[in-house]
């Protein structure tokens, strides 16, 4: 079950925050385990324009997809917990 909210409607204004109140930074990835943002993206969120917020959402989608691929076990490699 994905905890990251779906990508917001591109026409939505204001652009919603991706925060899901699971605020833990992953030392290995540098991303929040709940919303897949960097600490800088989290800190700057309120100052970002809607276009910049949409760019963060696009980055989150890529990060989430990469994370999901990492979790799939490869031959000889355990799944990431």
C-alpha cells in the first residue's frame, strides 16, 4: 500500500502538500520515508511557487518508482525491508 498521495491535479491551485505525517528522514536515500521529499524541499515548501511544487511532485513520482523497483528482490539479493 503506497503512503504517498497520488499526483495532484495539474490544474489544482494551490498545489497540495505531499506530507502524509510520517516524518522520518532516510539516511541512505536522503528522502523523507513518508513523502519522498528532501529536507530542503520540505523546508522550502511554503515558499515554492505552484510550478515549483509541481516539479517536486514530479520528482517524488520518479523517486517512488525507483524505490518500488529497489524493493523487488533480484536474484541473489534480498528485498529491501
